[in-house]
C-alpha cells in the first residue's frame, strides 16, 4: 500500500494516538501539536510510544513543528481530532494553509465541514477540499506519559460521512488506506447521528452528578453504569435511531445495546468486547466537572445538534430535549441557545431537502 502524507494538527489523546499509529503503519506523518512547552518531550524526541491494543512501539514522526505552514501544505490528509467546540478556532488557524485536493479528517465531525468552509470563506479563499467525519473516534485512548499513549479500544467498524457526499467513493477509498475498518454512509448528517457520545455521556453525567461532585475521581463507565442508568441510555439511543430512520437513512444505525452486550453481534463500532475492555482498562476514572468534554462537546455541541435536527425533520426528541434542559439547569446555561445547532452553523433557514442537497454538492458545485 502506498504511503500517505498525513498532517496531524492538535495535541490531545487522539492526536498523539493517530499520529503514532499512522507512523507505525508506514505513513509519513508531520504533526503540529501546539505549545512547545506543553509538548516538550514530543518536540525533543520526535517520537510517540504506543501501548495497549493495536500497533505498539515507538513511532518516529517526520516532523514536529508549532508552525502549520510547515505541516499542512503537501499533506494528502489533514487530521483534526479537536473537540467540536474548538473547531472554529482550529479552522481559522488552518484556513490560510489548506490546499486544493486535500482531505480533512475531522474526528469528531459534528457537521464540522460547515465550520471549516465558513473559515475558508472568511479568509477570502475558495478551495476544493473534502471532509471525512467518522461516527466515532478510531481509538479509545488516554495519555500514559509525556509522549506515550495507552489504547484501550480500537474501532472494528468505522462509519464515515463525506462532505460533499458526491465525492464519497473517492474519499472513502482514501480513508480506508488509513483505516481498513472504515465504510461510508449517506452523508455528513447521517454520520452525525451515529455519534453516541451525546447519547451515553449526557445520561451518565446527569445520573452520576452526586458522585461526580462528591468524589475526587469517578468512573462513570464502571460504577456509574448501573442497570437503571443503562435503561435510560438505551431509551435515549432508541430515540437517535428513530430520528435516523425518520430522515430516511438506511445505513447501519449501530444500536448501543450491542456495546453493552459482550456476547452479542460484533457489528458495533468497537466490536464485541468493547465495553468490558473499557471497564478493564481502568483508564476512565477521572475528575469530572461541567467543563469536561462530556458536557462542552457531547451535550453543548452534539446533543443540541441532534435536537435541532429533530426540529428540522419534525421528529420529536423528548429525551434529548429533557437532558438538554436538566443539564443546562445544572450548568446555568441554555444549550439550545448557546450550543451547536443548525441555526448556529448557518443552515437553519434551509429545508431538509435543501440541506441534503448542500451536503451532496457542497457550496461551490
């Protein structure tokens, strides 16, 4: 398989893991992680050490730089694993340096292509770039040292939505060179409704609020996932699946009950034993608060987006609406007003048919 030129922009758990994994797979990887002080070990050694599941060992990067001009040009795939709520800032940083023909891999996506396209236009540019959004992170991973990550989960099935969707075949083939488990779905809206982060984390956070505020660290995926908590998670997930069906998406909905059932169908995104492996890793015992990614990304961005998609399609989402209201009361914020919605993405005035057409052809077709 021919090597790809990959630019990884960002310095979080996912960025480190993706950069190291791609380098171990033989691709040429340049990385712009951010502050040289915060990432001193990576700048000094130019290597990332992977342990746990999947490829392991020391991965040497071609270049580590704090200058996107040295990292982004010439890359076939530009990877951003930033939280969705930081995409506008990242898009503004990258917009001057992107080139025609590049593909941006946004993990998570959350209709992120609309954010990046706005930044490119605000820069006064018109580019023919493509976007790929996976339905989940390719890895469940945590930093285990300054330049070391431990992978506790790997995607066994990675649904990917392409923007514009008219390039699905070509870009899907490109992404499969990085992730053989990748397969394409209808469009970026279809894959946004495969993101189960807002489904599970909103429920787990709300129903574990007492423990989160009481204990210095808490594992919501272990002690926090009792039988009753799981019951609400699955009801919320059924609402997500019903919304996808109502909008006409026929691709696999990846019901979350498969994640909780280790003896069930292996077709869930992380495979058959993902939940038990996650619990066993004990890497999700952490300090949680209202500034955690579970809230600022999964609730404020993704759950608010799901509810607004339901509004567009005329599909009731009472559980999502209730979670937005209740968590918003705790946070002191109206997420329907401050979060990511079709309105804040600049497409709230479009009908479902018009939005579907935009997702197919892009802005400059």
